[in-house]
């Protein structure tokens, strides 16, 4: 059953969403505040939650943090009408499955919901990790920029060893892909690669998920469960957002690494394990150590080798490579035939700061491909927050940070597209654009568009 909760204070919009989704087979409930949502969640086994960012009694991020701890299997999509990409990035770091901006495009919303259904889900609190086999992820793109080449050199250097590696980088830079590349180039490549997002593990569940437990070890432990250390034995264990582990779990992790044995919760049995540990963080673990948030002895045990994954803004030479890769991927998944993005859109891509890095680029490309019936994806398919972000993001004032100029680029491209569809017929094009013919001529002259068709 596709049970879904809509948390939205705009009642008219909420009713529209509810009606649309119920026609698509979803069973929906609505809440207009954090308080109301909190009362509904314990009583219903929701699979998805559409969560508005701004609510009367707080922000969606407050509820998101609670749900990640109490309902780790819930797939949460943040809805926002605000043009602050950094808020979206924060939501993704906190565990949101995806995001969508208002006004919501119905096809885009369905695509996001289907994407979350395809992910390895977390059906119960005792299955809060997502073991992933090496061949389930897409191709690892190395890039050609100096920063990308240095990253690849480090991966090639450390992969054949059994050293523990800290992979550091901003959210969305592809830290898990780097971990998979290390695993794939190692002697353990034919053994399991198990990835765990420590950010979605609550304090109570983390030890059981990592080390396993026996039936009756705690309330809800209805049967024995093999921990992820044991699942990954012989292969590689990847712990994403390692800094989120509680101090007591850090103690157990250090012991497991030093002694190569684990003890499931509620058991007196010791299990020998043989694995390689890779960890990732977007925080500075050395600072966390100085602040007393992370054990110094564990940090030194993990820090046998450190790799920094560069943000997208520091590797502009790789932008086109990733654009083509994500277009190809989106065409395959969405059954589209987009071959390129227009020069105007590419110009914005090159100026944009990409605070969400490769994850944001991939989502942007998928949205553009979804909304483009033809072969060229343009400005009209870009999310509004990306256009607005150009005028607010630090470091983007270097070119074209004027929102009016960006909107004019969009308008020029749209007029040119309609003129092409109308085969140069200005009267027909004016009707399609819902403007008079004089206005159309003025805009054509303003933008330097050719007048080579009939009236």
C-alpha cells in the first residue's frame, strides 16, 4: 500500500495534491502543522511524506530530524517555495530522500516518488541500513580536471592496500562513489560492499545494526539479526557520515577494528570478522576530536589514509562530462531523447555555484530531461531556485548575477522556440505566447531574433 502523508499548511494546495495522488493510487492523509503531523505518524504506516519547509509552528527540518530517528524507513520529500538551495542541501544532509520546489510539477512529483520506491528502503527500524552490492550503482566518472586526476591517483594508490580510509567532502560530491571505486580496484572486489548511512541510525539502533543482536536482546528484537560488520566480512564496509555515531558506539567500533571481533547485542558469543573499513564525512573530524565529540583514538585508527573529494565548483573542466553522463542516464530512466542543453542554459550552469554538488547537478538534469519533449533542454526547464540562487549565492557575482538578465535569457529562448514551432508565423507565435504582435516584434528586435517568416 502506498500510504503517503502530506504536511502542508496551504489547505487548497494540500487538497489538490491529495486529489492528484489518490488518482495515481496513493492513500493519503494531510496535516497542516507539525503538531498534527506528529499525531498522525505513530498511528499510520506511511511510506512517503511530502513535507513543506515552512509551517505555522516551525519548519519542516524540525520534523525531518525527528522522523529520521523515529521512522528511518519513511521516504521524505521536502517541498519549498523558497529560493534557498542551501536549505535544500541541509535537508538532504539531514536525511531527506529528495526535494521539489513549488509550484509543484505533477510529472516531476511522480518521478520523485517512484525514485524513492526504487531505492533500497528501510521497512522496519531494525533494518535501517542499506546493503548495496557493487554492481548496483552507476559508472564512476573520474573526470579530467587536475583535482579529479589527483583524486583518481589517490584512489589507485590506496585501493590495493587494506588501509582504512577517511573520505572527506561536501554533501553531494560523490563520496560513496569514491568508496566504491576503492573497493572495485581492491583484492576484495568480488566480495560484498556494504554501505551504511550513519546519519539515519538512531542512538538506540546503531549498535544493533552494526554488530547484530539476538532474539530478545531488546524490545522489538523478535529474531536474531546478523549485523552489517558480519554481512561485510571478506569485503568492504562503508560508513557514511561517521561523525553521527554516538560516543558509546564509537567505543565498540574501535574494539571491533582493533580485535577484529564483534559481539552481537544480548549475546556472549564473539564473532571474528575480516573486512576493510572506509568512512566518509562532510565534517572536519579533527575539529570534532578537539571538541570532544569524536574519540581521538578512533580517529587515528581510521585515519590511515585520507582522501578529499573536491566540490563541483573546483572542477569546472569536468562539468560537461557530468552533464552528458546524467543526460544519458535520465534519458534511459525517463524514456526521453534529449541530446543537449541549450547554450543559454549551459551559460547558467557554468556560472552557478552548485552548493549541492553532483547530487544537485544530477537532479537538475533529470528535471530538465523530464520536462523536455524534444532534443534540446533549455532555461524553461530549470528549477526556479537555481535561477534565483545565481543572484544570492556567494561567489556567483562574477558573471550574470542579475536576475532580470537571467529572466530575459529565459524569455529570449522561449520566444525563439515558439517561433520555430510556428514556422516563423508571427501571428500564430504571438497567440501561443499570449502577447500581441507588436509586443512580439519589439521583443524580437530586442533579442536580435531573425524575422524570416510570414506575418
